[in-house]
């Protein structure tokens, strides 16, 4: 069977499962279920869903390729993620449940006022739209290479078709659909990565012991970097940035928090979040182990290392001599990661825009609200497709770096707003908050350029902290006397 047919068959099979789950989740759903999941989800189901929730097509494709240039340095940041998950569980989750929030940005309305509320919602909108589009762009490019390109189908048709499928299965079920499809996603991801490790190691002639020795002896399996503070891979830079990155991109992200807020109470939500946070370390480690095996396969079989590290996994999965099952597992994991992540982002964008920006949940009855939510959902899907096409035209860097760079600029003001709101009890001039939140990323950009030019210092993921600090400084200057 040819590669395009293998890919299409895998996608069709997976989407049949998605539509079945979506149909089952949407039966009897009302406004509450669509926006909050009814707050009836068991904590262990939320935990399983959250294991795969932060993993997108970018993670699946880009993280194995990261070992070529950065080794296992990403795990330093993931260690910081675990600390960040505890902070979310014991600081943010109780606050969100106490205030009975549908959208977490409702906190900004209660704490500061309408201007700050809408500012936070708009920054989330931009953050999630750009981040989700970058992540899904990686998948569309891979599908174009393996399926649509060989069939002579243009990239724009590829994007329209895949966005349309995601739109259809997320239209009815809302948050309930997101939780159950993410449970399927987590299972498919872990299974596909583990089996790919087994098959690639077997192709190299490794048993378990030989594989462990080969990985330990590899130049790209170094995890800790303490030697050069100027480098982006320096341990303390990555670890500390990881703590605040996960607080901002998970704890202050409607997309990911909509799962944990579907638990019946704060205690259940905490358990699910902490279990998933610890488990994610081992899942990411599996991706990096696979990356080392892929590089060994390329070197041992005389293959040319792809110019872009994001292409490494796909190049080996469909290499001559590699069992067909590896290609199928690659597509299964990629589709599971990408489509569920994009569907979750669409649901969160729809909820936040409907609740935070339009305020429709307070103005409309259930029938009108359902209609508004449907129209917003259509607009979000169309917007994501447009951003993917724009990114395709201008992209020239590895996707995982692009995602975190975008997050550092757009989530920084959100982090600053929430931290200031919880730490300082003073009121601020609400109408000037948007100007502060726009100025912070602009100033951060010029500071980043200046440090690199003057001192050859790479301002990596800690750029998020600079953004947040500038936002908090601006809010302090806006205090009411």
C-alpha cells in the first residue's frame, strides 16, 4: 500500500472514532455542558485527558528532532513545569472554583473591571489563535508532504479540509467532547511513541539493554546544562522559565483549564492536575528517547539528516526498510496530537469570545446563546485557517521555538495581570490597562534585541518573566490614590 493511502486510511479510522465520541458526549448537552462540561468529570478521566492535552502536533514532530541540536535540555523546563502544576493546583484552582467562573478571565472583571477583563480575553484570543495555528501548521505541512502533495492537491485545500473536520466534531459537544477526545488522544500518543521506540530499536538490532547503552553513549542525550548562563539551554534559565511558562500557558489558559474546571470541586481538580503534570515528564522523556534512536538510525543507515529537525521523525518513519507499522503509528500519533489540540483550542476560543468579549452568557437565553456560540465557532475555525496559511508563507524556524516565543510575548501580560491582582489589593485605572499590556511586549522585544547585541546574551524563555514584570510595573503606576 502506498504512503498516501496508508495516511488516509489512518486518518479516516481515527476520525470515525472522534465523531463517535463527539456524538456520545453531545447527547443531552445544554449550555452548561458546552461551556463547563457540567462539572461532573471524574478526576482520573481529567488526569488522563490532561496528560495529552499540552502535547500537540508540534510536540510530536518537533521534540524528537530537538535532540539533534539541544539534547535532552527540554527536560530541564519540564521539571519546572511540575513545580508550576503544584502552584496552579494550590493557588489558582481554589480561586477559580470559589468565584464559580465559566471563563477564568472573569476574575479580571471581578478584580479590576471591564477594561482589564477584555484586555486579558483579547490577549488570550491572540495567544491561542497564533499558538494553535503554529501547532496545526506543522501537521498540515506533514500531511502535504505525505498525502496531499503526491496527489497534486494544493496546500490551501489541505488546510480547509482538516479545519472543516475539526470544526464538525467539536461543534456540538463543547468541553465534554474535548475531555473525552483528549482521553483517546493520550492513549494513542503514549501507545504510538512506545511502539515506535520498540520498532526503531529493533530495526537497529537493539534489545532493551543495548538500547539503554546506546542512548547513554549518544552525544545528544545530555539533559543538564550548567556551564554557560548566556545560552538558552542553561539549567536555571530553563527550570525557572518552565515554572512560570506552565502557570501562564496552562493555569491562565482557558483552553487547558477548561478540562480541570470540569471536575466537580477543587479537590478533585487538584488531583487530576498534579497526576497529569508528573506523568507528562515521563511522556516527554519518551519523545526524546525516540529522537535519539531516530538519529542513530539515520547515521547507521547512511541517510542524510533532514535540514529541518522537525522532519526527522517523518523521514525515518517512512524510510525504505522501516516496517510499515512505524509509518502508521507516526500518523496515528500525529493526528491524535494535532486534531485534538486544534479542536480543544477552537472550543476554548469559542467559549472565551462568547463569554468574555461578547458577554452573551449574561445577555441571551439558551437558544440564542447556542446560536451565537455556533456562529463564533465558525469564525474561530475560519480565522485559524487564515493564520495557518500566513504562517506557511513566512515560516523559517523550528516550530517548537516559534510556539514558546509567541507565548512569551502574549502570555506575559496575562501572567502579570493575574499575579498583580492576587498580590496587590490596590485598585488601578482600568481604562489604561490595555496600553500597559501592549507596551510590555513591545519594550521586551527591544530589550531582547539590545541584550543580544551588546552582551551576546540570549534572552530565551525567561522573556515571559520580563513581559510579566513590565506589566506589573505598569499596573503599579496606574494605582488609584
